[in-house]
C-alpha cells in the first residue's frame, strides 16, 4: 500500500507577525493528495499539487524585521454527567438555554465560571474574561456532534487526542553539516516545502509564489533529501515518534522557537530557523515524505506554532513514524550576537471522528492563554442537570400540580430538584438506576411518592428580609369577576411605586387558615404562596396609613406552557428571547395587557384560574400572614420545603444512595407487600389504637435516649448555591437544654442541600426531634399489625403509665348502646372516644387499576392509601348496664369524617378496641400518646414485634412556620411525675 493522501498544515491559532502598526494572523497552508501515491502516479497533476497551488495566498507575507508572537488557545472538553440535562443557568437561576439544545450563544458564558468567576456577569452583562467560548450538548440519545472546524482541512477541536509531551531542545548544526534542502528567497514568515519519495522516485512540489535561487541555464531546483540522515539527526538531538494509536487521523507537531534574532548596528533584526520532518514506515523505509519548514522573523520571547499532518490514509500496520530535525546552523564561537534556539514542545495524535457521545452531557470551552497567564483555569459550570420523569400534571418550573393525577408521567423529561421524584428516578431508571438490573418500575409505589413529592414542594417561609419590609395581609377576596388581596400600610409608612410592580412576583407567607382537626376541634394551618401581580391600587395616607390592593394571577412554567400551547413557544421565538426570565417577562407583559394581541388561548387559561380556592378564602384568618415583592439580588421570602441538588461523580452503593436521598425529606424506603414503598416524617393522623387489651401480656416496654445523646447543638454542612456551591455550615443551638444537658454537639451533612434556610430547618428538625421525641416503645401484637407499615402513627393508651385504664374493648352492642368492658366513672357527655372500626382504604393495586380504568385518582383515594382505622365520636349519653359496666351512646365530632363515622358507628361490635381521647372540660390533657412505627418484625404467623418512637405533631408547624411548640399534658394523678413538659420554644437562642 502506498502513502495515501497527506495534509501538511502549518498552523498556530493567533500567530502574529508584527511590524510597525501592521499585523497579520497566519493561517493554515494545506497540502493534500486524494489518491494513492505510488510509483506510477507521482505526477504534477495529482490532487496534492492542485490543492497546494490553489492555496497560494494562505501564508502572510513577511514584514521587514517581523516580530513573531504566538498565543495558545486551548479547547477543553469536560464530560459533565449522564444526559439529558437541562443546561446552563446564571447566578440568578435564569435558564440560559431555551430551545436550541444547548448550542452556543453568548448568554451561555454567564453559566461558565473560570477560577470561581463567571465569564459574563448576569446583572450588567459585562465580561470578566475575553476571548472565551463555550459549546455544549445536553446528552440526548440521538444528539449530533459539536461542529468546531475552524479552518479548511483541519480536524474538529471536539476530536479526542493524546498529547505526548517532549519539551526538548533541538540543537543547531556545525557549518559543514548545516544546510537547507531547498534554496529560495525569503518572502514569507512561514515557508513549507514537500518532497515525496517512493522507492527510487522523487517529486518536489514547488510552492506557488516562491522565487528559487537558480542560475540561468541550470536545471530546475531539486529537493535535497540527503540531509535527512542519521548523522544530522544525532547531531541535532532530533525527536523520533511512532504513531501509537492506529486510529490516528492527524498528527500535530508543536514546534517552539525560544529565541530567534540577530543584533547588529540596526538593532535587533530577523533571523531564520529551519526544521525538517521525515515521515516514513518502520516496516517499509523506502516510502518517505520529506517536509522542510523555515521561519523568518524576530522572536525575543518563546514563539510556538503547529505543523499538522493529515495521516488518515497511512497504513498503520506498517508502524508510521516521524523524525524531526533542526537544520539551522549553530552560532560560531565569534557569533555572539546571533540567537537561534528551537525545540519540540508536544506531539499530539488526533482521532478526527465526530463523536456524538449519546446520553452524555459535555461542554467544550475555548480559552485564550493570554487571559490566564499561560495556565489552564479551573472550570465550573452552573447547571440544571438531569431531566427526569415527573407526573403529567406537574409543572416542574413552578412546582405546581394541576388537577387530578391519573398515574401517567409527562411524555417529556423535565428538570426538577424535588428529592421525591429524584429518588423515584434513581430507583426506576433503566440506564443508570435500579432499572438497569431488571427492577420493573411497576413495583415502585408511585402513589406514596406522589404524596411525598407534593409535601416537598409546599412553600415555607425563609424568614429573610427583602428590599422592602413585608406588609400584613388584611383580607383575601375571591370573586370570579375580581379577586384581590389587601395589605395593611402602617401609619407613617411611605409606599413607593417600586414596592409593588405589575408583572413582578409576590411572596405571601405564614397565612393562617382554620380547619377542624381529627378531634373535632378548630386548629390552625399555615400556608405560603407565590403569585404574580396583575394590578396595583394604592390608597394610603402617609399619616394615617391605608391599604394596598393587589390583583394577582398564578405563576406558570415556561416549558410546560410551551408544551401545552404551541402558540406560546412560537410567540417567544418570534420575540427572540434568549433566557427563560426574558421569555417569562415577555409572556407576563402580554398577560397584563388589557388588549390581548396574541396567545389569547394561553391568556384565557392563566387568567381564568382561581388565585385562591374558595375554601381558603372562607377559612382565612384575617390579618394573618405577610406579603412582599421578590427582588433580584435579594433572597426569596418563601421556598419549597425540601429541594436537592446532587452531583454523583463515581459509582456508589445504591442502598446508601437511596437512604441519603430519602433523608432529605426525612423519609424511609422499604419493601412491603411486593412493592418498594415510601414514607416520611410529616403531619399525619393516627392509623391504629393499641391498649393493654390487644398487646401481648398487656405490656409496653419503654426506653429513652441517654443523656450523652441529648444533643443541644447541631452543625449542618451544605453547599451554598448563592456562593458557587461552596461548603458552608449552619449552626443551630438549643440554649434552654444546653443549661440542662450541657454542650452536646452533632455534625450533620445536609446531603443535596444547597439552601441556607433548608439547612437551618434540617438542624432545627434534628434538635426538636431529639428533645421532644425521646421515648421508644416496643410491644408484641397480633395479626392486626399486618394493617400497618413503617411510618404509620399509632395511638397507645397504657394503663400502667397512666395509673388508670383509659382504653379497652367493647363487650356488647344493644341497639345504639355500646357496653364497655368495665366501669369508667370519668366518662362524661361530650367527651371524645376513639374506636377501631373497618374503614375503606386503598391499596397500590387498587389505585393502579383505578388509574387504568378512569385515567384519574382522586385526592380522597390517595389519602386512603395510608388510611386510618380510627373513628372518633362524642359521647351523647352515659349509663350503666346490669353488671355495673359503663354503657354509652355516640354522636359524630364535627370532623371531615362525620359522614363516614356516622355510617360506620353500626360496625362497632363486641371486641372492638376503644380508647378515651379527650375530656371535654380539659382539652389540653392527653390520655394517650402517639408513636411513629420504625420497625415491624414477624415473630410467628400470628405475632408481630413493633418498635415505635414518640411522635409530636406540633413540631412541624414550629420548624416551618415558627408556631409555638405547644404541649399537651399526659394525664396522671401525680402530675409532677408523669407530665411531659415541652418548652414553648426550645430553639430561642438559635444562631447561624
């Protein structure tokens, strides 16, 4: 096989030859043969010669005493992670990629950080670095390669390669061996000549525009190949390099001139450096290509350039190699004013394949060395990473669930930082999750993870300050024609137009709503919201105060809206929006425009939604909660309860990973009833009753934590998203219990936590749980334990703990009268008693079937997934039967379960469990305690061992909303001995 098409490229990006006020950048000079070069086709008509002749203007002409300068430009390719990812964002959370699949635009530079600083600033669009470019692919399965060809005949900078570093000086030759293979007059900075030698035939390719030094009548100039010999190679300490990778397409020889000039009476003048390259086969030395390259100019500082050889068609089986010579003469002893020092820096083998890297997100960054002192900067990318499966009714941008979910997932992958859906993806994904080990998605309980996902997305206050103080909310008015809220303006407060601006985001936090709790008593729940300001009406007297009335509409996600309304995407593209915030701003401006011109269907959909539900408006407690506008550069006043940002850089144990992710939302993952199921520590009703009559031997075993584990200080480490994801620590202390137990510290890793407020809540949750949920109970019970799962709440009434019986079983039911198992003098009319009765519940299989049949699952059906078997009733009448046992009649308790309770009162029968819940005269006294199940173990087919830990429901509103950690007292005749006293605010002295 002959030597095939060979490109020789002289190239150095941003090489400069400067003289006076002029400068030019050198570009590639390429030689190419398109066919086999054998004995019979070494002709001047070959494509090698044709291509060479056509590119006669590629190299710049030399300027008198040209100063040689070079600037390295490096293209760095960084593999980010599995794809598809969402793409780059700026430090404001602004999506920099809209619909162009992560191709290059200048806005992307806001998401690229070099040495910890963004290339382009988000707030003023100024640049911290110049001559930087970034290209990327999001990692889709069928993505194309990144096109980065910059000059004709060159490989793509996205091509992979292996760099061999030599950094070796090539020494000059003594005068009797020095010389040039070709004699010519210098006309350019770079001059390259080529000679092909196959067996005994040689052909010299004359470069266009070069005047050779010949005498009239003499033969045409020849290429002197004899100088490429071992003696010269040894004298100059040349470089020998074999092409090691058989897939190599280009060989890049980086040559370096350390110094090149002559000092004479005119000062510093030009000098010449001469290089030779021999390309041949180790197994066939009769086939050679000789390259001669000269450089002319002044180099007083290091100057580099590349010689690029296209070796695609070489027979790699014959072991091709290159030998690099220095043909320059060494200065003589008396030539002290001549400087010529040259070297070989690196040789790089390039594979010029357009790799697409399916399912791999990666970026290529082009960096000019002049901006970084010649070093390679550290690179960071601010990214929204993997896009994953989310419910079809979920708008991941604004974390809203619209309508009823039918169990289907969005046909498009979406980015979300909701840890519940991240966990579901890790468990079910068949490329990088458990699915790759043939774990079927159908075995994962998507219904319970849906409930947990909604709980994670609920907004909670951050208790931070915005640009202006928040105002108290007076009223929420829901009217189909005109919905609004009113804010109270204190006397003396000045209201300016920029405090509440149309089209801006409004944060409402700690609004209070009334609801009837499971005991039939009114209770308070807290809610927070994000809304968009539609209209602003200010009615304020600076002396007496006044009100600000705001009309609002619901926020919306750009990407979900574009999927639902094709007109929205078209509209945004027509407006040439570059970022998500810019696109959202355009859409909001159109929405608040009273004369809609475009996207009318979208406007009707958004403005036709209820801003607040009628139930919320009716149950809202006036003058509760506050509101303020969100401003850039100021922290959010509300945020999702749980978010996670996780970057896994190596393989990890899947069990540890699942446990770590579930820990973000205080959850557990377990296998039960042929499904992977999920639960978390959150407010929930009790599911079952245990008293001394339905546990083995009537005994509950209790234990508590030791004094050494009563932690009073916690340090939570998290990655701060507002400061380049640097590790930070939040410090939370319990000053009250420090006095009691001393300084007992615990360090926690906030896995996936990037918000300071969330890290703080994590520390508070740990301390509060550690201080108020100290008791562990263990007992054995019968087959009713099969109704329960880890995470369920159970109510325990222990006569030994209360020094009296406050629970038992039903002995007899006569008409409406229920006879209890003993005489209980403390039971009075209007007291509350709970009974275990059959109750409709949903299983995972039932929900799956319902979703398949009706394509929807109602909120009620979802709530029945972890259904309680407890119904509470008020005592209507109290009496005695003939055996002096207490008999009672019942009525409902005004709870949401009243209808079902009234229907199920007739299912109470002999042996039904009951416990005494509440004295109508002492509603703050408890006669039972709640515990959260942490383990269920089968002892035998009819006996199970349960371990549960104390459960205090009020801790959640305390942690999220700063509500009082109010305590109810566990009844005992000896109050000082049995009362559990919970401080109103155990974290009064918390600091960060």
